[in-house]
C-alpha cells in the first residue's frame, strides 16, 4: 500500500511540474523530458527497493537519480546558486556505469550459482547411478546379481532360446587351499569368461559360486563352453557343472531355474560317476 502511495505521489508531482512548465513549452521542452525520465527512474527504484539485496546496485541507481535531479536544477535555477550542478552529467554517467557493473556482477554470481547447482546435480546423478548399479550388480565380479536376474528374467527369456546354470566344482577346496584372494580371482576369471561367451548384461552371479546366463545361440557345445570358462583357472583344480533348459517367458522363473539346476546337478553327478569308474 505504501509503495502504491509513493508511486502515485511521484507521478502526481511530475504531472504538476509538467503542467507548470507547459506554460513556457519552448524554454522548458528539454526540462519536461528530464522530469519524465526522473519519474521513470524513481518509479523503477521504488519498485526495486524490496528486491534489491545487492547494495552496489541500489547506490548506483540512487547516484543516477541524483544526477537527474541536479540536471533539473541546472535547467530551472541559476548555476551560481548550486555549484554542484556542474557534476550532474558526471553523476548520471557514473550511476549508469555502476548500474551496468552491478548487473554484470549479479549475472556472474547467478552463473556461478547455476554452475554449482549443475555440478551438484551431476554429482547426485552419478551417485544415484552408482547406487543403482551397486544394488543390481555383484561387487566382486561386476555381473548382475540375483535381484537383477529376477528383475530382467521375463525380458531375457523372451529374447533368449536357452537358460544356462553354472556351478563351480571343488571351489571350496581351492578357496581353502590357496586362500580367499585366489578364490576371488577364480570367480572374477569365470565371470570374465562368461561375459565373452554370452552378452555381459545376460550373465548373473546368483550365489557364492553359482552363475546364470541367457543366450539365443543354440550351437554352444558343453565341452567347448566348459573349456572356455576354465581356461584361466584350471590350474587350481576347479571345474564347472553346466545345466541348460529352454527359456520360456510363460514359465515361472523359479521353475525354469529349478529345471536348469536339475540339469546342472545331473551333469555334476555324471562327472562324479565317471571319475569313480576310473
């Protein structure tokens, strides 16, 4: 309410001054224009006061308005009575330059703030991506974990022909004999080999030494696949048992995994039987 009243007084005083000056329009034509510009400047200042937190900009605008006022006195009064009128143009220019500098400073500060916010947003996005990755991937091997396997199970079944189930033979013995760092190395090597044989986003570690993979390739040979997976770790005495079942998105994931698991245990039992006969 006070702001509206002050604005009304500014324009009322300006209107009264213009009416008086219009009595001699030829002599005061330039002065009338300066009165209007002063009213506009004061109007902007009044509107900006509640929002001006940058002091330099406030002082710059006041300096500009003072220059306008002195310019008016220069036109209306004898210069010998107000020596300060000699500085009216300088004050207007100084105020204008300070306003420009203040605006430039504010813009630069806003840019810095926006850059800092963008950096923070980018960092948060990276953190969210990392948290999402950590929640769906095995920390040791980098493969998808059990949760990720079940989240993507239906989609992978729809785009794959077979579901493979892998279980490492004698892994516990190798882990106990050579140490946990070798056990970790075995798991990582097998995971890397699986990523080469299958698509990296179609391989999952669902247990300690148990892995699952989806593939569209129906030409994979069991012995060739086993040799590829064990190429880097055979020296530690580990092997791999392989189970396979047809991928069917209409079948419950637990049922398909159980079928592949049964195939894996049958493969493991056959290997044990062959060893015992020998």
